[in-house]
C-alpha cells in the first residue's frame, strides 16, 4: 500500500528518532548488563513498563543523596526522551564529571513517563494535534495531574483545566494517571534533594518563582551553572508565578516534598519555520529538531554540571516542604 501524503511528511521527520518505547527497553537491557539497577516503578494505562535507572557507584546505602531526572512526560516530546536516554548513557559510560557525580549521589533517571502517548504519536506519524501531543491514553495532561494547593493570582493560558477536551485537562482527580502515581510513589520513597525534567521545545528553563533566599540560591543554578556548560545554545531561565502551576510536577515536588524542581525545554525553534508554514500543522516537527544528537551534546554536560551544583547547594537534602499534606495524597507503593 503506498504511503499517504501525511505519512510521508511524518515519516520524513520521525526518521530522526527511534521508537521511544523500544529504545527505552533496549537501554534498560544494556544498563542491566553493565550492573546498573533498573527498576520497573509501575506500568502505564496500556501496560507498558515505566523504567527508573538508578545510577551510582557511591557507597553508604540509604545515606547517599538522591537526584531525579525525568523525560518525555508529554507524548510528542521525543527529543526530551532522547536527551534523557543520552544522560543515562553518559553516566554509564563515564567521563570525569559523570564519574564524580555518581560517586557522590544516586541519579535516578525516568526517561519515558508517557509511553502510551509516545506510541500514539509514533503510530500516527506525528499527526496528533496539540492535545494528542501531550496527553496519556486517557486524554489527561500528565503534567497537570499532580496534587496541588490553589494559589490566588492570575492563571496562565496553559493552566490546568477541568474541561475534558482541553490539552491541559488535569484529569478526574490528582494522580488519576498510573504514570503520575508511579512517579509520585517513587518520590515519596526516595527523598530526592533536587529534580530536573526534560521537555521540548523553547530553549528555556522554567522553575517555580523562589519565595525564600535559600530557594533562590538553589534555582540560581539555572541562571549560572547550567547555561555556562551548554556547548552552543544557552537557555533562558524563567521563574513562573505559583498561581499558574496548578497540577504541574515542579510545584508538586517543591510543595509536597521540598524538592527544588525545574523544567528544561530542550531545543529552540528553527528560523526556518518562517519559510516552512506546513510544519505548523505537524506538531511533532515543531517540538522535535532534526538533529537530536546535537541537542544532547548541548544539554547533557550542562545537566551533569547542574546536578552536581544542586547536590552541593541543597547539601544532599530536600528543603522543608510548604504543603506536606500533599504528600499524604500519595499512597505508599
């Protein structure tokens, strides 16, 4: 059967990326062969495993500080998962900065948080629209599905919504999505001291607007250390008002567990978009550059440097949570 026109456009762009579910399973197999602890922290709505890679050569057991990195919580953001997998490869393969980090801490990487959505995008050649590019198999935006305390103030245009048709639908209740529940249980158990999440696109780093000097000092890592170690494209730090972050992972981690958490929007839109208006109809090609290896080389060294700085500035311990009652919404696994 000949390819349809839409399939040809999609296949030309998807050829730059592997199937993310297959790539994550293969990475898990390689990592286990190298002695890395790979944990299945849960399954998606459609039964796909959610893998957490616990990367460390540290000794000391439960006293070792822990850092969290996630990727591809939104379905179409393949470059986010690509960079997360590249980080695992770098931490497995060594290099002085990588070796030093895993000697001092456990770096827990969950490179694919939305496998059902990723497969939907893959099978439809990237033609999924804005909502389809974000949501789980249940139509929920997983980065709006975490517990939160409403904050007075002007809501952002992309704030969570109770409308089921919205790209930012937060679900029937917090943690309704098994993917979000699995991650929340992991955070409840591990006691991370800091977290970083790969998304795409925009070339910025988002984090909750600091409300204390201690918090500001920690998030300053994304104004100084992180961009200083990016090899060719530096991202702009953007503090976000808390009133716009309802249900998002960054604020949930900070509020519930005291974990300073930031979102790295991998890649920057190409100027060629001005002369390629057809790509605005194919969201996958907006969210994912055709050179993911180049962006991995730009962001992985910066991530390792930022994680080391976060480890130092937090002292390997989370902050005092503002709303510890949110953690009570997370049942133990």
